[in-house]
């Protein structure tokens, strides 16, 4: 039986338990952003807040999640991810209970700060753990698909509780989900994927790659890369926040028809999470990511400008599919480049930051400059923001090749 070299990359097999843990953590980490329209509606009705006031409360939670995720990215690269995730779950659960019981605006804002802080810890631990699996592409795809599915259930459960049990009880649904996730996150891979070489041991390709990544700063992502990811998600989530407006005002579709289109596009877009890894294997990680980003930019611009309902539907589906493909490939590339998981967690924090800023920025451009200028800015912003991630992908492809075992020399003829 072959003995593993002490310096080879140590990874966790993507078992069912590991997949469930990743999905549970990522669902809660993204919960604030994905469920924020429902939370904002609750804020408005319970406290008689205007759009700007409710939006400010929501932004407080989203910014807290982003900042905590970024701050804990380095900690998430070390052993103790399960404990970090469970600590975050406890804090977020307390925040959700506080938001349910809040009777005044200051208490509500404080509760949302606590929620954001707790979810940020969960998000950092869960996303960093993706890098410790044996197949980063598959782990990213499974995590994203599972997160979309569970989030869809929460989108139905939260407003159902608010309408059936009383205002604010939707937060109790989230508190219960935190309690449910407590035993599930036990499957998170604990330690970094690449341990230090044993004293006196020779470095193999995998060890050399990981060590080089650490020395060149892969474990400490540059502000340029983080800013690019934040911009990419600000553009994407900002445009998505107004997609219903574009459909109604530009194509003349009814509110129910636009809602149905966006719902269907979100489900069909799950194909992008599967196509991303497949395209990376077939055409190369960098080339396929560049193609998906270009298609995402063009389809986003078409969705904003078109007055044709059919073209609007096609653009919505293509846009969402490409977005998920880009997300899967970006996470996988970061996991391969930095097996400790710090890079993945940092990029997740940057994307959360962009998600919080995007709707406000896009709304401002739409009000002041109009849809034509917005369309051009969205496409240009997507392409510009994609350059640092593409450079990261080139580096990760080189790292991936370096980790492949060298072929054995041919046996000599006797």
C-alpha cells in the first residue's frame, strides 16, 4: 500500500455530510442579502419606515456581514472552523430573536448589527472550508446549488410566518434555521488544506505550489482584487434589484409576468453552476471564465435596454446562468490558488460588500442618467471588474497544473 508523502496536499473528501455543512453555512452567510427584500418589507410595516429608512437598516446588516467576513478571513484559514461557525450561529440567532422582539428603531438597528456579525462569522468559516475539499469545482457547484434551493424554501417560509403568525416572526424562522444548522456545520473541514512540510522532507509539486502561493501573497489578497470582486457584485446585484422595474417599464409586461420570468430564470440559472466546472475542464479555466463574463455583461446590458419581452426573458436567463458559472469558477480558482481558504473567505466578504452597495449605486445612476447610460456602465463595470479575477484564474490554473502528479518514466526494456 502506498504511503502518502507528508508534504502532499491534505484535503477532505466531499461526502454528503461535508456538502450539507457547506450548504448550511453558505445559505446563512448569504441569507441577509437573499432575504433582504422580505426583511425590508417587515421593517417598513412594523416601524412605519420609508424606503430610505428601511434600506438603511438593511444596509446596516449587510455591511456588518461583509466587514466581519473580511476581518475573519485570516482566522478561517486556520483550524477551528466548526467552532467559528457555531459561535456565529449563536450570535446570529440572538440577533434574530432581538429583531423579532424589537419595539423601537435603535433596538432594531442594534439587532441587525448583531445578525450581520454572526452571519459574517458563519460565512467566513463555510466559504474557507471549500478550499479544503478534494474537488474545489464540485464543492463550489454543490454549495451554490444547495444554497439556492434552501434559500427558495426560506423565501416562502419567512413571509408565510410574518403573515400567518404576526409581524416580525419571520426572524424567528431564521433563528430556528440557525439552531438547525448547529449540528449540520459539524461536517466543515476543520484545518487548512495544506500543512507545513515535515522537517527535512523534500518539497513536492503540491507543496511547492502552496508555499509559493503563500509567499506571493495569495493568502493575503490584494485590495485591487477585493475591490474588483466588490465592484463585480455591486454591478450584478444592483442591476438585479431593478430587474423587475426594467421588465415592467421597458417591455410593458405585468408585475406578475415579470416576477414569474425572474423566478424561472433563477431556477434555470442553476444550469450555470453545472456548466461552469464542465467548461473549465473542457476549454480551460481562464478561457471559459472570460467567455462567461463577456456573456454576462452583454446579457445584462440587453436586459436593461430591451423593449422586447422575448428578448428580456432570454437575457434574464442567460444573465443568471452566466452569473452562477462565474461565481463557481471564481470560488474554485481561489480555492486552488490558496488551499488555506483565506482567499475564498476574503472574496466572499468582498462580494457581500458589493451586494450591499450595489442597489444604492445603481438606483442613483438610474435616477440621474437614465437606462441608456446605466446599461453602458453596467457592461463596462463588469468587464473592468473581471480583469483581476481573470488574472487570479491564470495563476490558479498554473497552480493546478503544478499539483498534478508527474507521469512515471517508462520502464526500461530488459
